[in-house]
């Protein structure tokens, strides 16, 4: 029987793995293997596969029996390559232990550096390099990192020791510490471990190694990693790999450095080397934002008005090597790369390459540039853009004409503008956001533990850190505006305030940040609508040429309709007519109709509303210029239009010339215990056909007006909440009668469709008979989800998090379509409906129409269109194109057409 391979080695110009093994090796492991195969300078190491992670969680945190032997063999190979021995007192091998999932999760899981140090090996490190300060600094870093990550001791307990030593010597910077100072810190750190655990810090290097490996696997299920996976739809069963690699040191002197770089600018997409480095530092110092780093290039230094020397100036030869690696990696991967490197005593080492996270604007520019450069084709360019990231481009930016009081400037770490209440903790950001407040999270620096607050906030401010700090990278990935490294800000967590020069901002005060300019502004600043770039237009044009499904918008106002056209909507998929009645000029007539005691009274009130409804439709039809417009007849229960307060009831009674008690009686009569399943939708049309008659008459009169102008229009009359064929047939006969009357009265001819919204499970199951007379189905997935699950969309948010934690549900079913249940009903309705009527038009008009995963499902089951809010139209267009690209049938059709 073949022994499973759990460990893959890399380094020294060769590797067991390669780039396409990221599912097994994780992104970091696959990148290290591929760089090794390319002959790049990669410190040797090995990757423990994601399959071990799966085994670990499936077997009560235990490992496969043969893993230990494979790890020992791989460790021996590292020893042979570098000429050091793990645990040797005179010539010790030190390693790093890092995570590496197949999807990038920056900072969400644990890392341990300098592993292999103890009371004996630290002396070997000192004598081998002749630098006592470096050796003791490395050991104290290891104790703190291992103590926190593996042993679970809070970081501040170690930091308190360091602060006490620095205070006792009147030091302000770590760089002032001498070798003997670090020795005192080490003694303090070891005492912290003894006090908190009741046993000494582990001195056995093999115990250290397996402790770190278990900690990294364990961190796959820590709260910040779980939160990040939910935010980015990363499945929990993917697991993480663990990478063990020989240490190289960027903190061994002034000819050493460490850095993070992107092969192109991740904020703008400009084809320019972009990144930061720190002299005499370890990698965590750059990413954590503990020290404000320096720019790699002279251009980056000048653009950010930095006075610190660029790597291009300080280490020109090594910089040239790094730039050559940059070009080689981007050419090899055909995409922008995010790389980590260390320079040890003038020699360059590559520690990571992965596809770089970027803003939406950068993604479009990079995609278009790479097509123009011949690196990728248009289909690949469309696949590269994350549809959800378009939210960044489609929302307002600060009005350049607005007055603003800039109180501090920092680095433009993630573009966009945001206003909100200043908060100083991630928990507070999450709590206030849950209450409906807009917040700006202000931190000295962010850490992975802040991920929930960063997600809840509209924007992020840090007083320390650079363009590649944790705050910057995560903000760009989330589409949050971010200003990092605002050095003029003094943030005081204890006082819950921040000070910039003479201005103090307290918790709850409103501030605005401009992530594009790097500005922090007092108060709220007006915004303007976004200007979409030529790159956006180019990629969306390519997407439109590739997709099969049409994309419509949910819109009932002229403003929404114009926005929909601007964003490329191919019609209106849902016009909610009830929204038109809430206008102040109409609500009185609507209430008169509801209060009326007989049909004659209702018709008198409806006659006041009809010309207003007609004008609404004339405007919509004119804006949509012949594109289909699906109009849903009145859906909500009538009591929603009635006044709720005593003062409002008196006002309605006065306007209608009736006693206020009559208004109160009618409100009481219409009260329902469960209005979502009550007297609404087509049930209103059955009880009060005159309401639907008025609406149909207004629609068709508007169609006739447009037709007389020589313009085309394609109205689609949608009858909501149908459960039976009989309901639909009764109301369709009425619609057809009204249409015939309007054509006769106006001496015009026009076409229209009559269909229904499928939002009840019974309608989905009886779709075959309903389609005998219905000409289209539009799936109202908001209510279909409610009625399938028996969930209230308004109330479920209070307990759905419990369902996510228990792994009952993976997603919010109101945000991403439940394919197994709700999706199955839609699929059944499509199949049965089209079996009865081959030309049945099928679409979706719930909020799911703008969710990329739900759009892909709609494509797979053969819907003709999706409809969503205007600002999500480009997201749906792009998602529909990507679904077509992935669809094998569509691929074959394109090949045949070519």
C-alpha cells in the first residue's frame, strides 16, 4: 500500500510541488514551490498539505501516523541544504512556521518566526554571527510570538516587560536597546511564561516545532479567520497548509532589510513597482505597521512626499535584482503579484508570491493594460474582475467643491470616501453599525483581531503603518476607504479620543476620510456621483459580448430608471407601483380609497390617482426607450397606507370630510396578525378589482401616448402573489379587457405581456398549469425565501448568526440564494413552466439578482434575465458574463459561431 504524501519540499532550485497544486499546498506553498522551480532564491523548506488540516479536525486534533517521519526527513533536507542543524547548540537551524490557505487570508492565521531558539542555541546564534544584540533580539521576539500564538499568553504581558526595561533606561525606541538590555527582557519574558503557565518556556526544539504546527492548524478556526472566510465566501472545509522554512534575517544589520511589494500599484493599477521595506527588521514589522516603512522606489518616495531614502537609492544592486524578479514573476503568472522578500547581508531571498489584492479601479486598469500588452485575452480579463468589488466604483466620492477642514494627512491606503462617527475599538464599530450608525474605525494600527470592526466600519484610519500594512491590505480587499500612517494623529484609547494639532475628535464625533487623497476631515462632507473610467467601459463591453442573460433593474422612479440606464440595464425587471402612492400628493387619495365603504367611493378616489399613475409610466417608458418594463400591480396590504398616529388620523379624516372614528375603525378592520401572508397581492385584485383596473388603465394609456409619438414600448404586467391558476386567469381576463378598451378608445395598437411573480412554493409546484395562460414568470426570491424557509426577513437577523456558528446555514439565504431549497423550487417552476409554454420568459427580481453567486445559479438553470437595484447592474452584468465563460455549453456555442 502506497504511503500518502503529506509533506512537499521546496528550495535550492527544485520543488516537489508546483503552481497548480494550490488546493493541496495552499497559495503560499504553491508559490514557494513555483518560485523554486523558476530558480529564484527561496530559502529551503517544506509544506504540510491541507489534507493534514482536514485530518486534524476530523480526528480530534491528531495527525496521520506517518506525518512525523515525513516532517523529520524534510527537516533533514533543510539542514543539509543550509549547513545548520535543528537544535544544535553551536550551529543552530532556525525556521519560520506559517499558514497558507488556497485563498489569500492576509494576517488571519498564525505565524511563528525564529523557531529553534532556546537558552543554548541562542548562544550558538550569537557566536556564529558575532552579533550578540541580534541573537538576543531574535530570541525575545521568538518567546513573545510563541508565547502568544502557541501558549496563549496575551501579548501585552510581554510588552509590559519591554516597556518597563525601556522606561528604566529612558529609551524611547527599540533600536536603542543593547545586547544586555535584551537579555534582561528575555529573563522577564521567561518569568511571564512561568507565572502564566506554571511551567517553563519549552526548550526542546522539536516540541516547539510541533506546538507551532498545531497552533497554525488551530488558527484555521480562530474567530478572525472564521469572520474573514464568511466575508469572502471561503469554505471552512478547504483547510490551511503549514509552511516550515529556514529563517533568513532582515534584522541582522544595516545591510539587511525586509519588505512587501506589488508588481503593479494595487490602488491605481499603474504599471509601476510598488512597495515598502524596513532596514534591519523582520517581516512582521512591515505588515503589522509597527514602524512606518520606507518606499522601494524613488518615484514612490516622491509621490508620497517621504524624506526617508528609497531602497532604489540605499541598495541599488539588490533593488535591481528584486525588480528583475518582479518582472519575471508577473510574466510567468500573467497577473499582478504580491511578493515578500528579505535581504540578509546583501543577499536577496524571496519568501512569498501570490496574486495581489487590488482595488476595483486597479483591477480594471490592470486587466485592460494586460490585454493591450498581449499578456491575457479579453475573456481572461473579464474573469479577473471580482463582481462584488464593483461596489467600490459605483458609489459617490467627495465633492471637490465642498468646503472641508482637513485635520490630518496620512497615506492613501485604500481609495474612496466615507463619513461616520469616530470609534476606537472594533467591538464598538460592530455594535454601532448593527444599530444602523455609520462609523469610522480609528486605531493606532489594526491587527487581525479587528477584522469584524473593519468589516462593519465605512472607513478605517490608523496613525501608524504604511501602504502594505495590515489595515491597508485588508481595507483594499474589502473595498473600505482607508487612511494609514497618519503620524500627526495621537490616538488615546483610554480617553476615547484622537488629537491632531489643536483639534480633538472624541468618540461619536463625525469625521470624513478620503482614502484617495489620504485626508482626515472634520465633520461630514458632501459627495458626488462617480465618474466611470474608460477601462471600466472597455471591460464591461467585453462582458456584455460574452454573456447570455440579460440584466434589468428594479426601478420605479425616474431617478432610479436613469441610473439604471447609465449602468447598462436592459429594461426594468420590477417596478413596484406601491412606492408611487406614498408620495405626499397622492397618499391622501390613496387613503380615501381605502376608507371608502363601497366600490363607488373607491372608484372616485382611484380616479384621482389614475392620471398621476399614467404620468409615472409615461416618464418610465420614455427613459427606457422601448426596453421591456415589468410593472408589478399593487402588492402590500392596504393597512400599510393608513396613518399610524392620532394626529395623522385626524388629518386624514379632515381631508376626507369624515369622522375620525371612521378612520380608526377602518384601520382596526384592516389589521392583520401576519400581513406578509394576509390580504395582499393578487388577493387585493380579487377583492377589489377596481384597484388593478385603474392601474392597468394607467399603464395602457401611457403606452398609447408613447405609441402615438412613434416610439416603441414593451410593458409586462405582473400580477403578484399568485398561488393558483384560477387567481391568475381571473385577473388576466380583466387586464386583457382593459387593454382592448384603451386600444379602442385611443385608436392605437400595442403589444404587452401578462405574467406573474412566483413567490409562493405552491405556485412553483403548479407552474405548469399557471404557464398555460401566463406569458412570463419573474421569481420574487425575497418572499419565496421567506415562504420556503418559514423565515421573516425582518426578524431573522437576530438568530441567523447562531445558525452560521452551528454550520446549519453557510450564508444568509436573503443575500445569497439557497440553491438546495429555494433554488430547487425555481428549477422545478422553470422546467414545468417551459414544458407547458416553450417561449415562457423567465427572470428573477429579488435582491438575489445582484448577488454574483445567485446570478451564476440563474444562468445555469436557463433564466432569460436577472433584475437588481440600479447600482448592482454592473455587478450582475459581470457575473452573468463570468457564468457564460464557465458554462461549457456556452463555450461550445461560441466555438461553433466562430
